[in-house]
C-alpha cells in the first residue's frame, strides 16, 4: 500500500520512521517550506521524495475564492498514493487531496472526538478542566474534525499536567503508536469507520485567534478553572 505522509516536526518524523521500520511503502513525504534556512525535521530525516509546500491552495484574484494549487497537486498525485497519513499538519488540505487515494485520508487529532474539535484541542482540554484526555485517529471528510473514527486512546489528566507534560507523556508517544496501528489496520482491510456521535460535540477556536481568549474574567472564573487556565 503506497503511503503519502503529510506532517511536520518530531511527531511526523517519528510516525514516518516507525512506518518505514515496519516495511510500509512511503512513496512521498509532504511538509512545509524551510524556515530560516532550515528544513523541517520530517524533511531532514527521510530519504524518501519530499514535497515542500507553502500552501495546497491559492486565492483566485478574479473570484476571490480559494482553489487547488494545480502544480502542487500534480506533483503529489504522480506518486499514486493509496492512503494519506496526516501526522500533525497545520496547513489546509483541499478535499481533492483528501479524496484522491484509494483508501482516502486518516488524520491524528489530540482529543477524544467529538469533543474539542479545532486546532487547540490540548489547550481546551486543560482550560475546561477535563478529567480525561486522549487522541483520535479519524477518516477525513468535508467537515472540520468530523469524520468517522478509526481508533481512540484515553488517559487521565494528572494534577499539575500542562500542555507540555500531557503531550510528552501520552499524546506524542501514544499518538505515534495509534497512527502506526491505524495504517496496519488499513493494510489488513480491518480499519473501522465509526460515525462520530453528535452528543458531546464541541468546537473551540485556535487559542491565539482572538486576544480576548487569553483574558481572565475575574468575576466569572473560580479557583479551579483559573488553575486549569494557567496550564
């Protein structure tokens, strides 16, 4: 099964390394452009073809609408991937790319979906004072983090946990394992597609999207929530 790995940084690099160690056929690695003259860790570590993209889409000056970046898409599809494995990607990936492979696209998300959809899931898990955290590998659809669930893993949020400790202790190592297990299930024809329930669904914005998200309203916040917010 031909795999296109889309991701960046140490998480993407570790998923790639473990998949290769198991003999999986990664035909293309897609990551971001070099920053400050340095390649992303995922691009540096691999001996596979690497496609570095500023964006998968561009804005049409006449219509004002975003459309697929044809040059990037044509380069991507010539490798004939049979599944996209998205391991930590902050770029918007067009639906045409998601739907191109035979087995479509799977994505890693650091929350127990459908709760905490959005780009700052770990932050909001802590801010909301959740007693349980976790991760989801899901199939991409046209919504934002709304696709069918392939697998999930959960853990308790420990006293004093911060974004950094929770990520390093559980979400990173178990997330890598979950992505590898998901690919194994797809290759074996045993990967489930479990619809996300509507009950308990939530979406929160990127934590730095609005300055007011970082403001503490002293009249409305209790001691416990303040502690969660500071994490």
